[in-house]
C-alpha cells in the first residue's frame, strides 16, 4: 500500500482509499480494473478498514500476476449492519 493510499485510508476511509488504489493501478499498468462499492459506508474501525483493504489488494495482486492482459472486477459491500462483508474479485483474461 503506497503512503498516499495509506493516508487516504486513515483520513477519508475505505471507499476513497480503494478508489485511489484503482486509479493508481489504472495509470501505471496494462491492467483494467473495475471497482464496485457503495458511495459511502458507515464508520468502520480502522483495523477493519485496513483488513478489508489488504484482502482486496491481495486479490487484485493475484489477478495482476496472470500471464495475459487481465480485466479485474472487485466488489466490496457490507451486509446488513456492516458486521460482515461481501468481497469478490473476478479476473478475466
């Protein structure tokens, strides 16, 4: 996680940090990524937000390691009160 994205995660929250991460990837690689998140989320514990971000980052890194050009879709939505999450990353070559 870059220091810029870390700062955004700590100061603005999960969704802006994920958006910054996606923008960073789109500008630096031959890699298409589509992010699906709610426009805003309820306040999250900082440790929970970091954990969700790291899981998404790892899933995207796995897709980036595929040998051919990859399109990656990442879905991140809270369920119910936000105590559980739906995280899904799909890669298409």
